[in-house]
């Protein structure tokens, strides 16, 4: 015991002991700090806001009442009531009803111009119709397909918010813009899918319009609606067309075509029909069709979907995917057309409608 006591009180031992204690304290206090400091800096950086590529798209986009210079009176065929819908809301719901929301934003903008131009042109040149009094248009393909928010919600379910937000963005980005030719709103014909070319208006309709000229549309080949086939019996063809098919003939029909390769005329059973008449009578997707007669059946193979005049929707989406803007899209499909403001093109329409609504 005495020996250990002397060692503890001996000044020669105190100095090394103090150094050891100081070293231990240094390790305890300083080293953890060195370990923690880098993580503190990283934590502060992570707290800073991070911008994402889709941040702007994810922001809710609303259409304001003040965005519309007038309202559209839409006759709802199901309820047989007329709804007063502000112009830009009407455009958004037509786009939602007529074009897939999955399409590129620039394609949706092009469709917005077509929808807005259609209703403006219709109101400016409105003729007497069978519409109920105080109605401008129906909600069907007779004019433009129009669905309410309630109907779109039922159709889209959980996708409603992002789809409607994207369409609202397309509409608000083009507020008041329409397509004109020589300072007048055009007839902005559009359809789903071409056969690789659009059609001259007079080859399907009666009127020749200078801005509805045939243009190449190669993007449509990627459309799921590009090819289709339909089999119709001889008896059905005879009943529908009111003819008698010559079953003894190896080739019971003759076909002539337009420059866009659609059927101009088809002769069958001694009678001639336009490609449009055959398409609509037999409910074919397109007037570009090949026909094969086999085992008492007619096999129709079609290319494209729709009348083929004006803007191809799948073509517009293809152009947008290649980086083309909505103005480039509409001026490509509507030859010689320009983009203008509705208030400058049809100022009387806005003032007349506003007075009527007051």
C-alpha cells in the first residue's frame, strides 16, 4: 500500500498522467465534431428548394371567366337543355372530348385553335338550322363533341386532374387565337388519321376551299388507327347499296382514285358510287380502301381514319414530337392560313354576344 501511495503522489508521475487525460478528452470532444460537421453542411443544402422539370406543368391551371369575350349556347342532347358556356371553357371541353390528353402539348394547342375557330366561324356565318331556339350548337359530331366536367370525370376517373390541367394549359396558352384565311375564320376540318396524305376538300365535299389542300402526312403511320379490315357479305352489300352483285365475274367492281390514293369512284353491280358513299354506307374507317372478293364476301382493307380533310390529329402529334410548334402545325395543314386574334377578326361577334348576355 505504501508503495502505491508514493507513486500516486510523486510529481514525476503527475505530468504523464495529465497528458494522457488531456489526450483522451481531445478524442472525446473534437473527433465527433469532425465527423458530424460534413453532414451538417449537406443537410443545409438539402433544405434548399429544388426545381424540377415538371414543376410548371404540375401547377394547377385555371380558365378564368374574364378569358372569354362571349359564351356559347350548347344544346345538351341527353337532357334537352341549353347550357351557357364561356368560350374558353367550351374550347377546353371540346379539346378534352376530341383529342387524347396524352398527346403532345403543342398538338393540344393546335386542336384548341381548331375548336375555337370552328365555333367562331359557325357563329359568324350561322344559318338557319333545326336547333332549338336560343342554342348555338349541339354537343355531338354534328358540330363538335362537348362533354361537361362531370362527364369527363366519369370517363377519366383518377386521371381527370392531370388530363384536364394539361388541356387547360393548352387552351390558356392560346387564349383568343383562331385560324384565318384572308382575314376570315376558316372551316377548320380535322380528323383522326390520314393514309399518309390529307385530301383536297372537293374530292370528299362539294366545295373547293383554298386552305384545305392535300399535304403529305407521314407521321400517321404510327397511329394505332392507321390500318383496319372489315368483312362484308355479298348479301349485305346488295341490301345496303341496292344492287345485284355479279357473282360470275372475277372482278365484280372497278375503282378509280384521287391523287391522295383515296377512292374517287367505285362501280359495283352496274352502279357507280363515290368513295365517300361507299365509306359511309358500309361504315368503313376511310375512303382509302382495297377490296378483295372472296367466298361470297367483300374484304375491305382501309388506311387512315376519318374524312381526311384538314388537320390530321395523329399527324399533329407526330409533328409536335419532332419539335414543331402549334402555329407550325396549323399553318402546315391549313395552307396559306394565319393565326389571328378573335377580337380583331370578329369584333362584332364579341360585342353582340356580350350585349345578348347582359
